[in-house]
């Protein structure tokens, strides 16, 4: 019990460290300007939901990304306006607030947006602790949180006003829901998981693949006499929960035909070309196998997940699948496999480090399993007795039996 409390105290320290690592770049030397093209675009689109004369237009009219992340930015910018008008007296009207942005006094907008991203990144670290704890107790959870907290790619893209860190939060929540589906199989667990995935899709489209992880978890759930009835309900209600949450988060993806014409249809056409033949990415033609290799190579880069952690993640997945309750590791493998497939086949660009934000949480948990196993195996061989997690002890016993 005391050990569990110690781990709980430690995770709050790790989350605080994660926030600090991400917040250090908030006050960039370039302020009040930004050198990040995506960040400039995202801040401008978030501000443009209000025209300064009393009119709101929540339709982004641009669907390369869904709108939920922009709405979140718009909300915090609105809070900035209320403070500036009613507390500090900086603005006499919303029009004056808009003028400050248009006149390139944008430093406060970038600072607020980046602080929000840093908060998203810290929340993601906490959720990875929750996921890791399900795999092997508090120690694995803490290891996974530490690895994600210092992961170069996750740190870097929790420092810019982008949608990746928020999408990763919803992915983690959806995966936690999928774990409950596998353990209990209740209908509300399915709907809970699907709703979080829907919000993830409303932030960045790729999280929709987590629905397949929920499907695998459904097949792993405890069975009962009413299994067929439950399957029918799940087949009907899970897509409904996903679509309803997606509509709440980004309604104009459903209401504006521009999304279907300029985003969804070209993406689906590209996906079909990539799966059934060579596809065009950037200025050249690449096979699907090449794009897979490129995504894995990008993962191992020093500014992404790094090579040592990638190797540890592979070790963790291999030995996780050899455990007695290998179903949990199977869910992790499905998460990684599906999202790498999407990065290679549905992305009209070659994989970039920010695209990997959808796999960093899963890689961190897998690397924690691998690190724990390697340390425990090494310690046992040299007669050193660390406090081993139950994951490592199970793997170690199976290895000793084979030897």
C-alpha cells in the first residue's frame, strides 16, 4: 500500500516535469512572431471564428484538419479577451481585441496556445501512466510516463499550436475504454470508448482507427448467454456513439459539402491507390512498403522516439505477447499496427515526427515493458534483486523454464 502511494506521488512529479519541459519553449525569442507555418495557420483559423463586429462563424471552411482543436484555441482566446476587457482594461471592444491580432501583436496568442498544448502533453503523460498501470502495475505505468515525458517528439509537438497533443489525449482515453471492453465487455464500456475516439477524430482524422482496437477488444471480452444480442447492439450503437461525438466536436464536417469534396474524397482515393498500387506522395512515387519502412525509420530518429526506445518497445511487445494474459499486449500491437498502416497508406505526405504523436503513447508503454524486462533479466543473471514488476517476473520465469 505504501509503495502504491509512493508511485502516485511520483507520477505527479513526472507530470509536472512533463509540463515544464513542454512549457520552456512557450516564450520563444521570435515573439511576437512565429517561425512555424502550421502554428501561424492554426492560430489564425482559431481567431477567425469571430469577425470582431459581433458575428460568429464557427464553420472553418477548411477541412485538412477537423475543428475541435481550433474550437479549444478559440475558447482560451476568448478567455484572454474577457480578462483583457474586464480585468486589465486592455480592450474596450472585441473589435479592438481583433485589431491587436491583425496588427501582428500576436505574441500573447502564441503564448496562450502553446501553454494549452503543454497542458495537453502533460495530461497525455498522466493517461499513459493509467494505461501502463493496466499492463503491469504502478511501476510499468510510472516507467511509461517517464519515457513519454522525455520523448523528444512528444515534447516538441506539445510546444506548438497544433492538434496532435489533444488528439493523443483522446486516443489514450479511447484505449483505456477498449481495455475495459476487453475486461468487462459491458455495452457502456463500448460506447464510452467510441465517444472518446469520435472526439479524437474531430481533432485529427487518424484517431478513427482506434475503432478497430475496440472491435478487437470486443472479441476478447468475457462471453455470456446473450452474446448475439450484445453483438448486435454494439454493431449499431458504437458507430452511432462515434458519429455523435464527432458531430459534437466538429459539426461542419457533416454539414459542409466542402469537406466531402476537398478532403474526404481525395483522401479515400489516395488510400485506394496506395493499398492497391503505387501512390503519389509529394513529388515522387513510392510503394506502400517503402512508406512503411520510412515511418519506422522516422520513429527511430533522435528527434522522434529515438532508436534505443524503439528497440525497447519492440522487446516489450515481443515479451508482452508471450505472457499468460497476452491479450493486453495484443491490443497494443493492434494500436501500433493500424496507425502505422494509416500513416503509410492514407497520409498524402511521408510520415513526419508530428504524425507519430498517435503512436508515441503506445510506444512508451511498450518501451516501459521492454525496459523493465531487460533490467529484471540482467539483475537476475548477476544475482541482484530489484523490486520486479509482475510483468517481468512472469516473463523471466518463462525464460528460465526454457533454459
